[in-house]
C-alpha cells in the first residue's frame, strides 16, 4: 500500500515538473511565430518604401502656369533722325502709334527632380506667343516712310536671355534648367550650375502674384535675363540674422566662335556678382547686390525683328551695378495685409575705344562728336529708384497694387526679359507709373502645391525723359532737346524710334497649378 502511494505521488510530482517544460516549448514556438511574422512585416515595409521611392510623387514635382493677356498700347514719337546702316539718317516727323488689341498666350511648365541625395534638377519650360502670329512683329511697327522700326532696343527682336519672356512663336523653349548640390560637406553650402533662375526676381513677384523667390533669385531692378552660369551659396544659421545667406554668381551672356589664334576681335561677354541677404523674414527682407558685366557686346544675336541677323561685332567695355533692396509685409492692417518694397540701383560704365558695329559714332553710353573728341569715351554713372506696395484683402482674395520707378539719364540695367510690352519698365530713363488689381477666385485647389486662378487688370504709363531706355549703345539725349535739323542733329540719330509718352492698358486670366 505504501509503495502504491509513493508511486502515485512520484507520478504526480513528475507530471508537475514536466508541465513547465511543455509550457516553455509552447511559448518558444509562439515566440518563433511572432519573430517570423515581425520579419515578414519588416520586409513588407521595406518593399512598400522601395515602391514609394520609385513613384513619381516621391522624386518628381510638376507644376506650371497658363496666362491669357490682353494689351491696348498707345504712344507718341517726337520728330527725330532715324539711323540707317546703309544710308544717311532719315528725318522722321512726329507721329502717334497704337495697337488697340494685342492678345497673347503664355504657358509655363515647372519640373523638379530629386536625382540623388542632396542633388536636385530644376527646369522651367516656356511658350509665349501672340495670338494670330508666329513672330514678334506686333511689338514693332512701321515708320511713315515705310521702314520697319522698333520702339525700344529690348523689344527690337528676340534673343538669348529673352526667349520665352518676350512674345514670339509657339515653341516650348527651355527658360531655365540647373542642377543643385546642397549640404556640401555637411555644411549649409550649395552649388548650382546651368541656365540660371535669373528672371522674375524680387519685387516683380508681387505684381505677378507669385510666391517670393527663394535664395536662387536675383533683384529684378538690376537683372532680368536668362543667364547660363553657376552659383556658390552659403546660408549660415545665425539667430540674430534669420534667413541670412550670400551667393557668388557667374554667368555667360555671349559665347565667341572658334577662331584662329589671332582671334576675331571679339571676347566672351561674362558677368560676375555677389548677392548678400543678411535678413530674410516675412516682415522684412534686406538684399544687397553687386554685378560686373565684362566685355559688353554691342548687340546680342537678334533672332527676329527689324534687326534680325544682327550679331555682336565688338566689345564696348565693362559695367558695374550696385543694388540695395528692402521688401516687407505688415499683417493685420485693417481687413488684410500690406506688402511693400523700396529698391535703389547704380550703374557705372567703363568704355573702351571701340564703337558699335565698327562704323557708328556710338560707344558704351556715349556718342563721338568729331568737333569735340575730348567728350568721347567717358564713363557714365546712372541711378534708379523703384518703390511700390500691394494691399491684400484676406477674405475676398482681392489685391490692389501701385508701383513707381524712375531712371536717370545714364541709367542702364540688364533686364530685357521683364514682363512689359513696350520696354522693360525698370530700365526706363524717366518715370513709369503702374497700378493693378488682382482678383483670385474662391476655388478649392486640387493640387497639394500652391494653386490658384485669378484675373488681373492693370495700367502702365511711361513718361520718357531721355532717349535710349534699356540700350547701352550711344549717349542718351533729352527728348525735349531733340533737334534733328540743327547743326548737331546728325549726332542725335537713333537706332530705335524714341518715345515721349506710352501707355498700356492690360488684363489677364491666369491659372497657377
């Protein structure tokens, strides 16, 4: 009996000891299944990530804009002498000009691709044409004697740097394309190479209803031209100077041909610049710019217009530019917010002994006088001021803007790609007044990017004081002192028809997507 009890007790004890071992085996089997499942989930996550990385939305951003524009142009030309390369200057009596209805269509396509870590490629394609035409002749005219003529040098034909910014044909052209390498050496340094984002800079974004350009932009008072070149930038993190950065810039404006070792007398036209933004917030942005244009050509390669086929024949010298710009925003001013800007610029020419086209009396902002050779080859200093404001009504999407700019007799900028029909207004020697109203439509954006649809109506009035706005070839003449029949009238001959007054009433319908 005692042996039976002992046997039973031993069996119970052995079973009790085996129970944890079986439970432990079950736990281990369960843990293995959990580990295997976790591994499968991790593999699925990696697979999804690889799939997402390959999707367009992860590495490519696409956007753009479309604009229909109406312009009604009117102006007045005083009596003057029209220069000719094949005949003596012609006396042109005063006359008025107009184009009551000029329609144009512009389409822009923006692309930004993430190529590798810290490297992106950015591109913008542009098409800008006049309705019912495949050229830019609607921006030019015909003199009373039947001679084709342009009313400003920067609208005398399309050339490299203005393609896509001045109406021409329906081709979709590359406005900009550049590669940017960020975070070089783990530092806030970037290098950008390609066709530069050197158009549409501050403060022109306000009247275009665009976002403020980032650190790739340039001040539009000094530069509005599609350059090919490079930028080296640095954006240090300084608490007292939020948003601060600086850039060293280089661009090529003209490339000379392959020549013999003796050359052809032409040099490449290059520009170097230093841009410093010591402070950049929504409330205030301060910008300083210095440019030097070297070996300025006498004329770009004109692709269209009255000067089609004209090409650089010599270099006229160098130009220095200096700019100081302030841009700000005041929030909660009544029912909206106030955007404002104050810009100033200086230009200083350094002419050489060359004259344009080899047989003219025109040098870099001077005209040779055979009776006073001591007056030739003089450097000129010009200045310009540009101020404006835009009030934005927050609830209604209405934006009302006013702008004014003035350029002195010897002011010269490099902004032929500006979005103005008559001539780049910031290069005017005289005054330009502009007012506009933008009405954004209360439509919900579909894209996750900044998308909007709006109408704009505006008015520009040009009051020219001196001839040759936006041209660096020849000396300016006060329009009120033009005397084509006087003893020195021949020295006042003009390449383009000078204007006393001009106006542009315009309206647009625009979609940004």
